[in-house]
C-alpha cells in the first residue's frame, strides 16, 4: 500500500472524521430541507458542541496518557451546581472560582488514586462518577438551582456562558481558546511530549526520566477543571441546574474523543478531531430532534458510533503502522 | 560511613553497590550484592537468564530502589532513586526492552525527558528545529538509512535500527557512565563488532562502561573485568586476565557453584 497515504493517516487521524462530518452535514441539510443548517439551529448546535468539546478535550488529554476519565459527567454537574448554587450569594466571579476549585479537587482525587496508587482508572473514575452524581443529587434533593435576575446581569455570568457574541454563545469562543491552548501544550511543549510519551509507553518514559506520576496526576486535574468549566458554561446558558445535570455527558465526551481519532490505548490524540467528533455527535442529536425522533435514540446512536469508531480506530492504526 | 577501598584497589569507585537486596513481594531478585565500578573501566556483567543482571542495572539507573543496602555514586550515597536523577548524575542506560516510545517520532524519542526549548513570551516551547537537526545528524552518523525521517514515528524502524538508535542516543548524551543491557540483540554480525568497538572506545575516553551479556566469549575479549551473577547473587568478580573465558563459562554452567578453580569467589 501507498506509504504517503499511510503517513497521512498516521499523522492526521482526524481526517476521516472531518470528511465524515462534511458528508453527514450535507446529508442532514438535504434531508431536513435546510432546517438543520438554519442559523438558529447552527447557533444551538454550536453551544452544545462547545460545551461537549471542552469536556472532550480534557478527556482526550487523559486518553493521551493511556488512562480514562469517566467521572467528567458528574464533575460537570458539580461545577454547574456549585456555580448556580453560589452565584446568587457570592456573585458569579467567586462562584466560578469555587466551581473551578471543585474541578481541581475532584481531578486531584482521581489523580491520587490512579497516578499515585496505581489503581485502574476505569474503576476509579467510575466510582467518582457515581460518588459525585450522588453528592449532586443529595445537595439538590429534588430542588434545582437557578440563576437570579441580578446574577444574569453580571458580566462574568455572561462571559461564562450566559451571553452571546454576534448571536453565538460565548461557549464557542471558550472552546476555541481551550483548543488552541491545549493544542500548543500537547504538541509544542516538553510537557506535551511527555504526556504523549507516557501514553505510548509508560515504562520507557520513566526510564528516560519522565515522572509518570506527575504527568498522570496533572492530566486528571486538567480534565477535572475543564469538566467543571464546561458545566459552568452550560449552567449559565440554561440558567438552572438540578442533580441530574451532566448525566451521561461522560459517554458523549469519550465518544467525541474516540471519534476524533484519539486512540484509547494512549499516545495518539487529535484535539481538532475531537472538536469535530463533538460536532458530529451534537449534529446527529440535533438532526434526530428535527426529525422528531425520541431523544432516547440518541444514546443508542452514540453507543453504536463508539463501537464502530473503536473498530475503525484499530483498523486504521494497524494500516498506518504496517511496515 | 567510612568506606574501605575494595579488593586492594586504591582508586575510588565511581559506583559502589553495598549489600544490596531487592525483593518483588516474596521473590528475591537480588541478595546481598556488593560490587564496585570504576571510571575508565569496561565491566562485563554476565550470567544466565534470571541471574539478576538487569535488576542490578535497574537499581543503578534509578528505576527501582533497593529493598535494602546502599548505593554510592562518586562517594555520595544515593537516597532518592529516579531515572532522572541517574541521568543528571551522568548515567546513560541502553535498556534491553524499554527506552523507546513507539508512538513518538525518532526526534522526540531522542530528546525525551530532556527536550530542548525555545522561549516564546517566556513560555517553554519545543525547539523543533534543534530536535530535528540534532537527532537527524546523530542517527545518520550511526548508520541509520538515509530514508529514515526523524519526524517519522519510531515504530517504523526495524528492531536493529531501534537498537542502533538507543546506542546512538546513549553515546551522544554520554557523560560518565554507559550501561548496555544486551546491546547486540537484534544486530547483525557487523553491527555487533561495531558496538563492541564502541564500548572499548567509550572506556578509552574515560567512561565507565557496564556491558551486560550472555556471551562470555564475546565479552571476555573486550572487558577489563568480569562479574558473574547467578540467582540474584554475585558469584565471581575477577580481572579479565585472571581467568579464561572457558573457566568463566564453567562457572556459569555450574549455576554459580564455585568451581575450585575460581580464585576470587565472593
């Protein structure tokens, strides 16, 4: 087979997803007779895509080290509840800070168990997923937190999800900022090189002096912060949050990362691909809504996509690395 | 702790292993090993599979701390075991099974753990130009194909090429100590000869070279001293001239049970 083609696939694992997104978008536009590409619908897709993408970026960084973070759904819930619960009392600035601190702490907790104690990340973060979902339910116990009118007037509230710029929710701008910053860190800095190295071969990285523990701990903190921030962005957009906030988001975040070309075995990720992965999932969701399909079917579609994407990932990796 | 000079040698050892043991759970990989290594010396570390050679090297290169015993580097006791620390002290190790991340490019592997940076607005970014140019120069000097692009993932190299890469990296970053764990694995006959020449050259440049191998005949030709391990213990430690390769092979074959011929059985 063609060597240059293999090089292309290896260096740009997101290529397939981006091509698929373009094809699907065209199909959706045609099937919905333009409804899917209407300004209003695209604005709505951009907000949900941005929130999901920010979580998925954090997930991708964890996946880069060969681990996984299933807790992001409930971390975003805790972020949202902390933000909306505190904002009316202390203002949205301090509430934002508190939400971010929650993300750091939960990320650090995951990091301690996975990086320091060496427990399997799948189990640890499954545990913290339920743990913080439980705390979210307990804290709200049937109530929901809502943004008051005065909070909605605050600049920070609008800057972290409450407001729009040129008709587009600010979440989209945040997603692009996070994308650029992480892209630079992962692919252009020594820390990024070590993150990828740890995912590629932890023992070899360690033998070259890389602190595997610090790297893994670090990526969980980043993932926690981004999940909490995504929760804040979504909460400020919606204006209220209850105990179920963020539920099943972890699935979509993992799916977006895998769709985007992040290899679950670690060491190979694409953040741009992850953005397109998030867009694809949210685009499909929106398409199903426009077709008036029951929302439950979305989960089925996500599950199907993840399984197919994993298969494609393996096939492509094998193809790309064949000598 | 006052340390006496070992075995009548008046020089100060560069690396001194004192009564080191290492257990993984119930398994004793090393039992009470004491051995000194000197600057400018090529030491052959020989023994059968599972003798503890690699385990000893993992301690020296900071991967595993010993369960008990002491390790001195240049007279200073090592208390914190980490590969980074060993690299900072000037020790490069060519590990047998690890040392390369398949998912990274040749250049990124070359500089892994000591990436060159250029500051942009005070932030540390990888100096990709330096990574590319330096690593390309080194690997091609060491005989990798011209078609090897250092931006390619290292997984695309063959086993022999990867081994050559590891040797090139260790030799170029050389400082005071080079440890080679079965360095001639995957290599052709000609490449083997080259690696052995290289080991001698490095020694002549004043480095300590610890060379691990199964092949007593091969190492006997080039080493200054032979250390034989068996079952996690040091069983023989002799200058090359003190014993023939055949006699040393006899010791290994007998499972370290010292034959009467062994002059300096520990």
